[in-house]
C-alpha cells in the first residue's frame, strides 16, 4: 500500500510556506492581468498597423519566440519535478513547484506589458 503524504506536504503549515502560497497567488494575479494588458495592446496594434510593417513583423516574431522559450522553461521545471518524484528524490511542495512553473510566464508578461504600454 502506498504511503499517504503528510499534511505538511499538501497543506502549508508554517508561516514561510503560507507566505509562499500567498506569493504564488499574487504572482498569478499579476501574470494574468499583465497578460490581458499585452493581449489588448497587441490586438490594438494588429488593428491599426499594416501586417507588412517591419515593426509588426518583428513584434509577431518576438511574440512567438517568447512563447516557445517560456514553454521550454516550464517543461524543464515540470520534468525536474517528475524525475525527482519518480526516482525517490526530494519532492518540492506544490507551492514551490507552482512558483517555479509560472516564473517564465510572469517574467515575459510583465516585460511585454511594460514595453507595449
């Protein structure tokens, strides 16, 4: 029979862990709001600029390459977490893995929102 995880692995029980969960939540909200701002800015650009404008071509290429790079970074975080779990290594709590997982997206969405606003 599989060993049941301790509550401390599922529910944050220390002040540091609770702060990490709070930080994950605020980072997620900031990421989603800046992503919406970036989507609105890019939609406005697509509606007002020619698709053949070199500035638009560069912006579209940057958008696609950033998404691919962020996807790879997120994949590596999840791959590391799965490999640690499968090989009996130290498994990080979900709030730590979640923070590492959204970090590439957060970094790019906030930078894009600042750049396009």
